[in-house]
């Protein structure tokens, strides 16, 4: 079934946005638009002609900083052009991006996944991703059948370079400084739906679906 829902998932790093985006996309036949994955696939892209502080997206990402808007907006606008219904994960991350997005599309649902900070750190430092297909696991909360091996395609499970404790703390700081105002922006417009991101992924998914179906 596809009702062409346009869903925005907000939440701090580790809140479960990627996990829930995939499930919502499967349930409702939506495209996942995720700037994080798009940027990771282009970490070494030469952006030196933009005259920014660093010459590749990866240099920002490995420091836990935001990649400049000029790069990120471009990714989103071309993904939106190809999508009817979508789940947007990881964008917008600052007020300028939120403004840009509002010029590109309307949204039907804006969800905020809420998870306490200590749990976010545990989730991120234990996150492992398949180097081949990108499937996400967790060493304790969602372990693969065989340690270090992807259940889907047998690929090697690796830790993202920005999932070390030091960089995780920097990303949480950047979230508070730059992305918390985006949350307030949607809250002030009465479109924000706050959903607990605690409990199992199934629990969280059920909460999201019941909001969409209500
Ligand atoms: P998380 O899983 O922590 O939510 P993402 O995979 O969404 O992380 O993002 C990883 C990194 O990619 C960010 O720390 C940032 O450097 C970059 N990034 C992703 N989305 C954006 C965005 N909308 N604006 C700027 N940088 C972004
Ligand atoms: P985000 O995209 O918001 O950064 P992810 O979906 O990648 O978050 O989840 C971060 C880590 O936490 C992953 O290792 C994932 O397996 C795990 N995780 C996701 N949802 C839950 C949950 N409800 N309970 C425990 N761990 C979770």
C-alpha cells in the first residue's frame, strides 16, 4: 500500500531514525531519503571548489561536524525529485536547512524520537554496520547471528568512524546547538509529534504506525 506519506523523522544521533525509516518505508511503500548514507557514499568527493573549510564531506563527518548546507541541500533536492512518498532521515539538521526544505515540499508527519542521552551513547558506541550492504546491528541490542558477520549478505560488520565515544559526544553537542532549534521550529508550528524511542524497535514502530493510522 502506498499513500505517498511524506514523513520527517527527527531525533538525536542514535535515536533509531535509520532503524525506523527502513520499517516505515517497507510498511507504506516509501523511499528513504537519508543524507547520512548519501554523504558516507561520497565521503571523498572533491568539494574544494566551494571554498569551504575542508575539501571533502568526510573531513566534516569524522569530526562530528555538519557538512555544509550547499552540499547537503543538493542531495536532498535531487532525492525529493525522484520520490512521491518518503521518509526523511537526518535532514534538516539546522534552521537554514529547515527553511530550504519548506520551499521544496510539504510534510504530512513530523516525528521526534526521544531517547535519554546515556542510552544514545550506548546505542552509538555499540552500533555496527555491514561494509557491503549497510545493514545496521548492535553488539548487545541487535546482535548478528555470528559476531562481526552480516546476517543479510555475510559482509564484514564495521564500526563507523564517527561512532567512537569522543565523536559521539561532539555529535550530541552539535545536535543540541544546531538541530534542537529545528525541533523547536516544528513544535512552534504545532506539527511536531513526540514519540518515545525507548523499548524495542517493534515498540517504537508500533507507536509511529499508530500515530499515522490515527
Ligand atoms: P546519525 O546516525 O548520528 O543520526 P547520520 O548518519 O545521519 O548520523 O549523519 C552522519 C554525519 O553526516 C553527521 O554527523 C554529519 O557530519 C553528516 N550529515 C548527515 N546529514 C547531514 C545534514 N543534514 N547536514 C549536515 N551534515 C549532515
Ligand atoms: P540513528 O539513525 O537515529 O542514528 P540507528 O537506527 O542507526 O539510529 O540506531 C542506532 C543503534 O541503536 C543501532 O546500532 C541500532 O541497532 C540500535 N537501535 C535502534 N533502535 C533501537 C531500540 N529501540 N533499542 C535498542 N537499540 C536500538
